[in-house]
């Protein structure tokens, strides 16, 4: 703000920018497996339940065909289209036992199985945060990913950042199952 502008003056900002690449195409290749959801249809707009202002509820996810040797899962939701250089992490669920192959709608707000825990999302909560792109911005993609991990524990605690979780996943992921929903405000 310039010295001669009123305090309530808002400088118009353009958020025009190229669409970010699919971030998972930029990682080392791993096996893929099947991910389905009653709440998220791949490539389609999210239901209101998965929007921060309308429900803020983690979606149902169900997966099968994880690679042999899977000992745990990490579940994430990442928006590469946020107007930041590093995207926006909406959900990071770590150390889900290997015998768990589905999460009910709203699972992020209930007791988690085994030693599973959530890491703080980029909104600052150890929870699921629904879609919340800036008003008028481009369509955002929300990548729901189940990472098959070859160890019982990813070796992190709930105080690390999502980036640290993602870094550890780069070395311990045997396979990935991906669905993405979209949202525009």
C-alpha cells in the first residue's frame, strides 16, 4: 500500500498463470493400483462435502491391488494449482496399517486405526481441509493419493511438514493410487 492510499484500498491482483503440471508425473515412477471413491469422481468437480465452506469432510476412499511388500499407507490430498510456488496440502494421513483398504466419508474427523496419525495441513490443522481456492481463480485440482509404503512406519511424527512427509515418500513408496477432483470458486 502506498502512503497516500486509504487503509481499506485493495490493490487488484491478477492470478493469471500457467496450469501447474500433475505433480505425480514429476516423481520417480512406481507401480500403480486401484483407487475408488463414493465421493470423488476422477476429473470431475468435488461434492459440496469436500469444499471447505460447504462441508469440509474427508471423502470415502477405497483401494485394492497395492504392491506386494506394502506394510502401511499414507493418504494425501494436494492442490498443485494454489497460487503459491509449492501448491497446498489439504490432508496428510500417515502410517495407516496395511490391512486398512478403505476410509469412510468423514474418517479424518474420527479415531484413526492403528498408529495412524495426521500431519498439519497447510491450513495449520491436523485434519482434512476441503477445497478453498481464491474466488475467481482458475480451476483447481485436488489429488487424492494413497501411497503404498514398504515399511510399517514412514519414520516421521505428526509435527513434521507435509513436504517432509512427501520427501520420505519419495524413498519409501512402492506404489501410488490416484484420483483427482476439481473445484472453482
